């Protein structure tokens, strides 16, 4: 195997899955109803359009950011939805 192939392979193995998708800032801008995101390592609460994130856990598998909690409107009133892993952004 040539050195070029080894370097390319090493780059692919170390690339973060989040780099293949949208950044957290882009997701927050695109979905104003999401209040909490998760990437498998950190949990980020969105307050006034800015993420407040936990420290990444030691043993985690980083994935793309996905929404786990949305704000909902019921009869004109704003409420908070329950945690829902089905509202993902992939």
C-alpha cells in the first residue's frame, strides 16, 4: 500500500461524523423549535439561540447532532414536548 493511500485512509478513520452533516450552529439556525440536541457525547440545551453544552463523556461514540426535544404549540400556548429520539436531523 502506498503512503498516499495510508494517509487518505487515516483521514477517513479520524473524520468526525458531525463534519459530514450540519454543524450544531446550522441546526439551531434551521430549527428554532428544537430545545435540546445530542451527538452521543454531549447534550446541548438551546437558550436564546445559543447552545449550552455538557462536557463530553469519556466513553462516547460521536454521531451527527440530532434534536431530542422540541417546543410545541397547543391552542396558541407554547409548551415543552417530552424527550423524543425520533425528531432527528440526519
